[in-house]
C-alpha cells in the first residue's frame, strides 16, 4: 500500500502563479522528506528536502511546508514558470539514504 | 545524471524470456537502488544494496533478482518476464556519509516492454 499519498494528480497553473502540491503520510518513523522533480525522458532529481525538526524550508522559489502533527507536507512553487513544467514526487524515508517511499506524482503544467 | 548509466535504454522482450538490466555509476557511492515507475503509481522500490555484500528486498521484489558485481555495478534480472513487468526502470545511487545520504542520484531509466 502507498505509504505516502500525494495530491493532486495533475495541476495547471498560469505563469507567475503559485503551484501547491500536497502529501500525507502515516508512518511516524519517517524522518526525511524530499521532493524530486522529473522531466520527460529523464530520471528524477532531488529538488528540495526537509527534516521534521523544522516547519519550513525555502530554496529560491521552492518552499516545503511541514506539519508534523498532521503528518502532512507540501511543496509551494512561487512565481511558477513554464520551465517548471514537470512531474513532481514527494517521498519519505526513515533516514536520508534509506529506501524512499514515493507518492504517485503530480504532473505540473505551467502555461 | 551522466554519472549513473543504465543499459539498455529501451528493450522489447517476450513473455518467459530472461533479461538483465544493468546499472553502472562513477560516483563512488556505496548505496544503490532499483526502482520501477508505472504511470499513476509513482516509483516503487524493487531491491537495494548498501554495499557489495548487502542486498535487500524492496516493496515489489517478487519476479526480480539482483546482483551487485562491484561497488559500481548493480544489475536487475527478470528471470521469466511477464507483461505486467512492462515499466520504466530506474537505478539510483547515494553516498553513505551523513551528508551524502540526503541525495539519491537517478540514472536515465530503461524502458521495458514485455509482449
């Protein structure tokens, strides 16, 4: 069964808008929450990651918000650009470097 | 990432055939992984290896086997391919240091079609 649930499955955002992708998990042993970005024909690449000791992490236009009590985390892409059009996967693991449990992915299109 | 290579990139095979997918890395990483990607299902872990002598089953290991021939090489085999193993297969690596573990580096993928 999927240990990380991701929504929405697809998302269309206008250029300059905010893209928001949400993930939820059940396993309280998870200690590392990365987001991967995948372009067509390529393997996923790490975008940004967070540990549960902080509630937010920002890198450029990308921000992860983390709610430990709700067991939810989300990716916000500010000022979305056409080059951000890709598939985004959230993931979780018990520790960095351990096997990742991926969400099903969100296909983002920025028009 | 060019440091993680997968061969072949595309493969068509028939039901019942044995096939091997190969992964090589020049990153010097100890940890290697095989994932399978299906549309709408994300990536699921098949096998992983933390060093040459360490092999572990992942979420969906049935029907697959692996071999870690060297630190740099990790092969995935389908002993008797079946159509529902049609998928995109990714190899990934990560460092074993505290800092390096945070990133898994993925290869370009192998697209497999089982007829």
